[in-house]
C-alpha cells in the first residue's frame, strides 16, 4: 500500500493521529474478504459469493499464512465425529445454537458443529491478537465479521434442505457477533425446515420463505456479500471451513510496540466477538 493510500485510509476512519507514515492497512489476507473496516474502500479481493466459482478451479480454501499445507486437503473421519457428537450437551452455547445442536439427526453433523463451536470459542478468547513485542512493526490480527456495510450473508435452502445440511454453515454466525449479518432464504416447499428453525428460536427476523424467482430478485436488488448453498460432501478442518464464511485480516502500524495504535484499533466492531 502506498503512503498516499495509507494516509487516505487513516483520514477516512477519522484517526488523525495515525498518518501515512505510521499506519498502513492490509485489510484482508486472502481471497474472499472485503475491507476490514466499514468505511474503507473494498480491497481487490472478490466478494465471498465469487468463491463458489473461483475456489473449485484454483484451490479448495483461501490460503492463510502460516498454516500447514496438508490442512487444506484434510477432513475429519466420520467415526471421529460420531464419537464427538454422541451425547454432547450444547447447553453452554447461545440458545439458538444449543437448540439446533439438540435437534440434529446425525451424530456426525453434531460432532462437526461441536468442533466448530470449540474452535470459535478458542479463536475468540482473545481477538484480535497482538504481535509479539520487540518486532519492527505492531500488528493486530484475527477473525473478523463480514463487511459492516449493510450487506448480508444468505443461506439459500431448497425444497429438500435439512437442518443437518444448514447447521455447519449456521454455527460460525450464530455463535458470534456476525449473527446479525446472516439471513436464511427457504423454498416455500420446505415447511419442515422452517418449523425446525422456528423451534430453535430462529424465526421471521432471520428467515424468509421465497421461491427462486423472488430470491433471485432479492439478490439483484441487494447485492449480498455471500450466498451459501448448504451442502458438504466431506467435513474439512474447521479453520479452513470458517475461512469460506468469515473474514480473517490484520492491520499494522509501522512503529514497534505501538500501544496507542493498539488501543485505537482493538475495539473496532469489525473484530469477531463471541455472542
């Protein structure tokens, strides 16, 4: 990022004490994340909804450095997930998530959403993270919400979509501060899914029943951040899975041990937080 762009970004977020000589922003680390702060212009990365076209032709998941290469081609065995899912009580989770976990028909899926819940709790225990002291720059990094610019993430459910299909895609949102950014669009021919979600406390404020024509018209009018078709043919490592739904990014100061920078940027609502 050039000095001019950095200075413009700092001005945009009204932090006059941080000019282009002290702060530069790298708002996303990988394909699929837009700008990390709601008033900054989007980065050159495509919207998350483009990943459905890009990822199968290029790679399975956005690459986050440093992570082990084998993780991108690893999956959980169903026997392991069954072991994790059987008898799991999700009472400590937000009410909607606990109800969804209890209503699942598959122990495999229940084990997977348990892995998701534990990963998100661990990742958000301290978020953002701060770079180690004594380095040449100061950085904040971690999981983020999708852009806070009014765009929603839609889970589009067909006539045969089940709660077990939806749950893995639902959990990263329902467990975090990204929950207000999620909507579910359900084919009217699937009243069973509407009823299951309503029983879990996920009702009309989140769920819309609409046919394909109405949904496509909504998408053309709203330009959502992401459209998620809830289907998994395997169960990837949860960190890789979440990278398709949420943003990961960092912001840096060019100064070492910059405590004023950390204080100014740590409380941004863009950093993902537990519900």
